[in-house]
C-alpha cells in the first residue's frame, strides 16, 4: 500500500511539513472556499431582484474530504469525475487552487455568465467532466462514458485510459435510473467505473430514518460490483480498541439515523448523558474522554478521514466496477452540521467569521491563496501539473453524401427506410459509415434494423461465440465482436439515451467523432427525453429515432400510441426533428442529420418513423437532377410543395392549402383530389420538420437567425389560402403555420388516448381520414 507521501508527492523535506497535515490544510481551504462561494452569492453580492440565489453549503461540506483525497492524492489526468450536483462549489474551489479557474469567477455563482448552479461541461469556465443536475443522470454518466471510450478504442483510436468516477449523494440511489444502469449485464465488465457514495443520511427535508446501507451493499454485490465501506475514522477506530470500545461501536451501529444526527447537535455535557444510555462499560469510556475528544469522536466518520479514504482508494479492484460507501456528516465543519433542515441553509456573516478563524481564512480576503513556496502551494502546483490535460485535437467526419441516389418505388414504410439507408451508406460512404453506431433497447428486429445488424455485427469488448451461426432458421445473426457497430442494452430507455449522449460526446472528449443513432419505440420517447436532453446539454450530439409512432400503430391502441412526440423538435433545445412521409425523405433527413453530428456547431436530431405502408410513387420525386436537388433541400429544410392545385387538369390558383406531416400525407392527397372534384382547388404541402419551420417563422420576425427561404418555397404569399393542418399527433404542433401568411385555419390531429382497430377506423375516430379533411376544408372555404 502506498504511503501518503507517495500519493501526494509531498514529503516533509527541509520545510519539515507533515504531508498529512498539508493535505489537511488544503482540505480546510477547500471547505472555506466552497462555503465562501455560496456565501458571497447570497450575502455579499447585490441582489436587486430579491430572488433567492441559493446554493448548498451543507451538501458541499459533506463532500470536501472525499474530493480533497481524490483530487490531491489519487486522480490522474486520464480519469474523469462526475460530481454530485450540490457539490459544484467544491469542484470550483479545487479548480481554483489548481490554477484552472480565475479568481474573478469565485464571486459569480449562479450569476449570469458565471459559475453554473450545478456542474456544467458546456457552460462553466473551468474543467467539468460531466454535467450533472438531474439526480441519477449524472451518477450513471461515467458508466456510459467508459463504454464510449472503449468503443472509440475499437475504432483504432487512442483515447487513453483512466477511471470513471461518480460522486453520488446517497439520496440519488432512490432514482431508478441508477439501478437500471447498475444491473445492465454490460456494466459488470467495466472495471474503470468507481462510484463513491456520500452517505450523509439526509435528504432535502429530513434525516432519512433508515438508509438501509447493508441492503444497498448487497444489491451492488449481487450486480458484480466490488463493495468497499469507509464508515469510521481513525479516532473512533482507536477508541473501539479500548475498554468499552466494542460497546461504543455497537451503540453507534445500532442507533437510528435521526438519533445519531441529534447527537451531532449536542454539547459535550449532553453527549455524556445521551450516548452511554444504560451501558455502564460505555459510560466508563465516555467518562475518560475530554470534551474535545468526545465532540470530535461522535463525528469522526470515514468520509471525513483522509487516511481512511486513501486506504479505500488503494483497494480498488480494476477488474470490476467498484462502489465505496463513505459515511459522512452533512454540513461537516459548519455551524449547520447535522441539522435536519440544513440542506439549503446559509451561514450568517458571524458564522463565516467563526469558520474563518478555525480554518485560517478571513471574510475580508476570502480568496487568498496559499503563501508562495509553502508546502500547500507546492502541492497544489504539482497536482495541477499532474492533472492538466492537453487540448483535444478534434477530428471530423467527412464524406457523408447528401443523396445516395436511389428513388424508392412500390410500397414501403419509413421505419424500413431507416435500415435501408444505413445499408446504402456502407456502400456509398464506407469511411463515414464506419463511424455510425446504433443502439436499441432489445428492439432491433422489430424496428427493422436486422439487416444493418447482420451487416456490421454487434459490438463487444471481446469476440463471443455465435451459437446460432449455423442455424438455417436464424434470421437475425448476433455476431459479437470488437469491430461491431450495434450496441444493445436491456429494456431501459434511460440507459439507451445515457449511452447515446456519451457516444455523441466523444468528438469533444477525445477528438474522435461518432455518429450515434438510438432506436426505440416512439411511445416511450418521452420516458427517454430527460436524460437525452441532459446529454444534449452536455455536448452529446446524437440521433434519436422513435418508431413505430402515432395512432397509425392502430391495433396497439390505448396509450401505446404516441401523441405529443411530434412537438419534440419544437421544444427541445439543440435538436432538429423530422417526421418524414416517404422513404426518400427518410434518407435525405437522416443523411443531413448525420452531417450535423460531431462538431462544435453540431446539433442532435429526432426522427419519428412509422410502420404504415405507403405508396412511394405519391412522393413524385423529380427525375431531373436539378429539380431533385431542389426537392432534397426543401425536405431537409422542413417542407416542400407536394401537390399544386389543378382544375380540369390545368394548374390554377388554390382555394385551400393542406399542410400534412408524416404518415397521414396519403389522406391529405386523397382529400385534395376529392376537393378538386367539388370545385375547391387545393395545394398540398408536405411538412417534414415543424421545428425548422417554426424557427424560420421566428427568424422572419427578427427573433432568431434561421434561414427563412423555406417559408417562401413551401408557403409563398401569392398562394396564401385558408389552411388545414393534419398530422398523426397533437394538432398544436402545426397550428403556428397559419401565422406564416395570417390565414384562417383548421387543425386536425390526435388529442385523445388511442383506440384499437384497423387503420381506417382509427383514423376516422381521431378525424385524420380524408373525409374529415375534406369537411374541414369546405368549412374554411364556404
């Protein structure tokens, strides 16, 4: 086992400094800085609006020792750390001491342009490995980061090595996302993953009555993790060896969490009365202790003992994931320590002055650094140099075609078109296709990815035997090998999009861009939206495909038909959505989406696909190359004119326009034909992206910088008429289109839970059929 001198790189030397005392000095300064960052934001900085600024001094304090030991003793430049959301001030304090954060930012917590409320990889000015904030998502991110790095390695790149740490609050383990990740079979092989659980036994509102640590330990152990526990510090461990010591251990082990927390708020005199209870042997030990020792002993938990933590870190087994349960006190070292309502409490200025007196700092000069040449300053400098990373040299994916050149014919679904387009990409652009990686939560065959999976294989860190390779009745071949390009997790959408986000961030982490595509059932997209959105926020650029979608999935009925997903592209920052009607539209929008990935100005995409078979000749793809390219540009930009009004076979000015999106475009075309027979010439516009059209309309009004030409191409002012919008989703998605030319409008879509039946019956039930469209059009033009 390494000594503390070996771990820190600082020995006494000529200065005579004790390395453990130097580390303790840094720990105290980190506590001060983290507390002062929150204090300044709330008590010092002017707040003219009067809104609560907030921050978490107590939650930060419980992590100070853990993070000091990790950063200043064990962390290496190749390691990555996800810091629990409420400990962000500790991360900024450490980065400041290591020379990675300018002093001017210490006064800007939760200020516009300053330090973010929670660690943000994309918005904070100092190094942040993982964005956190939504509990459970930041905890699991390093698992997916570990998988993403291994996948990048399989491409022949060298992203380096290192552990992936998660600093997790114990209350975070209430989140199902944590257990979905922990239990996935793929995770048990990730020896670089280390979770450190800050076991302070408090949540936002209360002391948790029974944290059930043995049960949690057993659950991790059953999932194949190494389980380490750091419960007591050296002072308590020493007391346990004295007469009455076993009784002291038993008393603390057996008392309920709330009772223990109450003891933290007791004076030494109260401790002497409450701690022994009826145990004479324990009373004898307590009587021998002076007040200072007794006060220190009751809070001497392992998560606040640098040496005990160092010993635990040294025991990590890199052959499997590790979890370290570190017992801590919420608010450790602060006047609020152990109080059940200390979660968002703030120290007063007087309490800050008292803290400064204890740790050797001053409210008059809160950001003072260690004196130049001191042992603490030397340690900060050496650790900063050790952890500093070289700037990432970012590669780029080139050679993605805009148009593969095929023109689909016959009857096809947009879902099947996805797999077809991916296979075509392997032939037309093999270098770019090698960067594509697909993910599914156990739905590869039912989402038409079988051909792609057979072609590229399934990714695995090592090659595995395909025992069904010689079975003639096996259609989907599950060939697992390091060169595979398909990853399949269990049925957990949170896992899928968590990994999707990390695969989409490799361009910025290691300079190796990937083109990740996650495919799941559209009815479950909303379940995945929060972690996918968080991945986008953190710089993870990816494509999410929801299929099958809408009430077009007629026999499924009920809530198994997605209603609100079409508005995802309207509402999700950093994402462009497409709901294509034809196979060629799928190809063009997929290629355009792939081309936007893995770059500083890139965006994610959401494709909503259907299992409804559609006659592909309805797409009327132009045969002239220039006209075809014009159509492609319009498809990618958000909409295109599919049918222009005629009367008696002649082109005429329209009396009505139908704007249709996705699976219901055939109904719109059929309605236009019927309306023409009734003397109402009708234009049909095929909308591919409601979000892009909305952006264009906003930009036209000076509220954005999107290109606006698509509005003139799809909805020219000289052809403005009353408008019927229709889609297999909530009608509000396209309702804004009426504002382009300020026309009267009717909006058709789905606003009720689904109903089982055949397609015609279901469409009539929801008013998506041609007859309803005709009726709405006649009402507008009457």
